[in-house]
DNA sequence: AGAAGATACATGCGCACGCATTAAATGTCG
DNA sequence: CGACATTTAATGCGTGCGCATGTATCTTCT
């Protein structure tokens, strides 16, 4: 049973941790690799999973992005050649998303930055609780 | 010494906790009280502190918002009559911000919603770590 | 088969954000 | 005092987001 003041405390802590890390992450990924945090996370989720193609919907379920945000994020990634969209034959409303070679490469590069930022800005702060 | 995979794990957990809570909070505060999360947090910080007036700069230091975002947030709050801006006589570059009666009231109302959302969406999830 | 409703993704719109710049006030040093 | 750097807050601009809606496709029920 968490008391209310403690709850607010926990929220503030979460808020500042998140913003600290997200801020640096966003800047670093953008500057060094031309990627939004959302773009990186999307790539990351596309790659971490075994199957080659994933439907928008599955992707959305894994993520914090809204459906519309995901749609646009994938559109940007495709425009940048990092991802490919293809029709789903079984259900022609569906869209499959797959990572291109360039996408794999860019993600691999960006991952280093990602880890570094996490180590620097998440590693030092105490895990809440 | 946190291992790298664990770090990423921790980040993803932070990311989803944050977005879960922030999403619901934003919606609830907007719908019920016409307040942005940033606006509420700003009011909250203005009120939690002992002194009556606070300078933008001090406020900014407490918060995750950028200087420009804070400036606009305060402008919105003022436009809504929840906050008042006044010149700082000692240093006329500075701006003091103080909460109006209406601001106090609105904050008091919103606080209930805030706590409720936290209890619902932060209370159940295990504190990371 | 045909109509009504559900589902999947795309898009119009408005909003809050961050970065870079600007305007006003202060501090510094000759 | 007067020129120049510094600091504080406001603002122009571009970007990504969520909500609501649009369009195409699938499902269900008769």
C-alpha cells in the first residue's frame, strides 16, 4: 500500500529520470545518426524480434506510440530507406514492415550511442524504490 | 555496476511506465480541468514552495521543461488567469510568477485527479529495481 | 449475395516542445 | 561615463505527437 505523498514522490522521480535520459538520448541520436528517439525505438523493436516482417499493429502493441504516430514514424523511416512497407496478402488492410540493410546498419551504429547515453544518464541514478 | 543489457531493460521499463502514466495523466487533466501536464506541474511547483513569488529561472531549474517551454507555459497559465507575472525590481530582466486565487482553486481540484491517476497507473506497477 | 458494423492504416488539424535568435537589462573594465 | 560581454525572458520556426476522421478492407448476420 503506497501512501499518497510517496506516490507523488515516485512520479516526480520518474518524470525527472525520464526527461533527463530522453532529452540527452533525443539530442545524441538526432545529432549523430539523424534519428528520433521514436524512430530508434521502432527500429529496435523491429530488429529485436525474430520474425522478419511485422505488422504495424503488432509493432504498435509493443510501443508507447499512438497508432497515428507509429504510422508517421514508419513513413519517415521508409522515406529514409531504413524500412520497407509491403502489403499483407492475407489481410489487405494490414501492412508489413521490414528493416532494410541500411536500416540494420544505421541501427547498429545508433545502438552504440544509445548504450552510451543510457550508461551515462541512467547508470548513475539510483533505481527508484 | 549495471550490465548493458540490464541497462536497456531498465530504460524500456522506464519508458513504458512513463508513457503509461503520462498518457493517462495528460488526458485526465486536460479533460477534467483544461490543464496540460506541464501546466499542472508548473502550478504544483509554484505552490509547493514556501515563498509567494518565484522567478522563472528558479522555476525552470526545478522542472524538466526547457526555458522556452516554461515561458510559454506560464504565458498560457497567465492567459487563463491562474498565474500572475510581475516585474522583479532588483533585477528588471527577471520575472516573478505568483499563483492567483483561481490558480490555487484549480490546482486543488486538479490535484485530486492527479493523485487518482497516479494511484491507478503508478501504484500497481512494481517500483523498478 | 447484400447491408451494417468492425478493423487497419493514413491524414488533417491543432498543440506543446526544443533550438536558435532577439530584445532588454545588468555587469565589467578601460 | 561608454563599449562590450553576459544574463533573462520572449519569440520565430520547424518537428513530432495525439485526437478525430477518412478510406479501404474484412466480418457478420440475415
